[in-house]
């Protein structure tokens, strides 16, 4: 595991963007899985800026998202598909036929998950999975106790995740769906390269568990420990274990 500490939000975003562009330079038709949340916002701003100034071309890459809420269509304000299109894909010159996002409003969510796995396989598997981290150690929507071998599936969200994801919403967690669809840990570990982004005081405990190097099913992020190409980018404020 390569662990890169960053002293500022700007350094964090630039370091993450550099990693993505390095991978893209090696393989212009890179297949990428994208996260939502606050953590990748700076990365997406960097990628938008680099596309706008012609420093990078994203048109041959293929794009997937990690997860989605069950029941939300792609125009819903809480939809992850909408977030990823608005924050990144619509701004960097990506054509629709290079994008496959989970359809939260699919009439049969389980069948949508199987279809999604087929689409990932047809694209040659994931070259790069970019991940955020939940305070409880979740990656994508793989909550504590998840089966580490699963591919894309429907999952029930924990109360902690629903509360965390309702930050800033006036209606609170009541508007966050109870179920999500997510690439499984099996899918993520198959990715040839993983970039894990860790920012925010509430991630301190999960990062600390990862740094102990012990695999623990109650901390899904530790499933990544034996991955041969895992890079972690973290706020340097999270260096000490804390109390
Ligand atoms: C959600 C997403 C995760 C993301 C997490 C952290 O639960 N499903 O993929 O990593 O939030 O979000 P944030 O970056 O806002 O802390």
C-alpha cells in the first residue's frame, strides 16, 4: 500500500488528479469507477480544469459509478448518477456511449446489478477504482460485515450511513433511501488499480484500522489490504491515531 499524506485540500486534489492522469496516460481507454460524496469534489474540479485547458483528454476512457440509491431516477437531486454527470462527466467531453451508470430506478434492481457486472466485464474489467471512505469503514455501499466476494448487488444501508449522507439536507435522513446498489468488494478488488481518498476528521478511526494492516470484516476498507496496486491519499491531519 502506498500512502500519500497531503497538507492541504489543494495538494490532496492535485495529487489525486495526477494519479488519475498518470493512469490515463498509460492507457487512454482506461475503465474507471467513480465515487460520490464530498471527498472527490476537489479531484473532479481538478479534472474539469485540466480538460478545459487541454492538459488531458478523457474521450477514450469508459466510466462507471460505484453505487446508487435504489428507487431514484437519474434526474433526482440525490441521485449519484446525476452527481457524477454534473460534477465530472458532462464537463470533460465524455460521450454517452462511454458511460454506464447504475440505474437506481430499474424495475428489477437485482437484474440491473447483473447487467452492470456484464457491462464492466464487456469493458474488460476496471482499470482504476477511485474510492471514498465511510466513517464506519464502508467502501462504495459495502457496509460493515459485507461479504468480500460479492459483485454488484442490492444492499441495505446502515443508519449511520443514512445519517451521514443526509448532512446538509433539511429533511434529514428520512429522505435517504433505505437500500442502495453497489459494486461489491469482489468487483472492487478485481480492479487493476485502486485509489482510496480519505479526507475528514470522521474518517480517522477507519484510516487507523487500515493502517494497522489487519483484515477485519467489520471494516470493509481492510479488504483492500492485499491489493497489489493500492494507493491511499489522506489528509495529513489524520496521521495520528487520535483518541
Ligand atoms: C457515501 C458513498 C461512498 C462514499 C461515502 C463518503 O456513503 N456511497 O461511496 O465514499 O459516502 O462520503 P464523503 O466523501 O462525503 O465523506
